[in-house]
């Protein structure tokens, strides 16, 4: 079941049903598996409980480092960076995503690299660097196409490219 009901075309944030997300958060409870921990981080993030999300995202990175695969660690670090981004720590989020994208591409993990570029594009978008944002979204689109991503993933990236183009055009016109 997907908790994402689209994306806001202006902010690029996930559209969610808060009640549904809170119920899922209660359902997961205090489970300690990496998958449950990552899901809790994301749910807390979209519910705008950023302090709790940050603490758990740091914990998920430690757990992935100790008990997960390299792919698990990259996913945890990307999610951690997305929490930092939402908290306004753009430079830290960008630095983390740079390393994640580089490692994923170096390993040939196109889907994970695309995930990192998509999030780095959102960091640039929030920081009002629409040219860099657009470049990252275009890179994410290419990697997602290469990895056989779903139509939903491709659509979210196309929406992000369009949003960056609109913002860039507004900034030039001002």
C-alpha cells in the first residue's frame, strides 16, 4: 500500500493522508528491523515530526552500517539526508547525497543513484538553485529509465523537472 498520493507541484513534497500515516506508525510501533526503522523515519518526516525523524534516521544509518548491506546503508543515508533537507540543512544534505550518488553510480546501482539525484535535486530546489535542481532531476530521470523504474517514479521525476523549469522561468522574469 502506498502512502504517497501524489506530489505537490509547487513544493515537491509528498501528498499523504496524515491519519493513514499515523495509523501505520502506530502499527509499526517500536519494531527494530532496518526496514521498520526506515519506514518510521519516513513516516515521521512526512508527518513533520522532524526532530524524532532525525534521531531515528541517525539510528537507522548506524544499524545499516553494522548489520545491513551497502545498498541498505546508501538508502538509510539518502533518507537521513532528506530529513536534513526538510530541516533546512541544505549543505549537509547535499554533501551526503553527493557521496551517496557517487558511490551508487560507481557500483552500477542505477535505481539507488537515481534516488540520490532525485533527493539532491529537491535540496537544490528548496535552496532556490533551480538550474542545479533541473540537472539533478534530469540525471535521475535518465537513471530511472535505465533501471526500468515504474511509471509512477518516472512521473514524479517529470513533475519535478517541470516544477524546476517553472521556478527558473519565474526567477529569470523577476
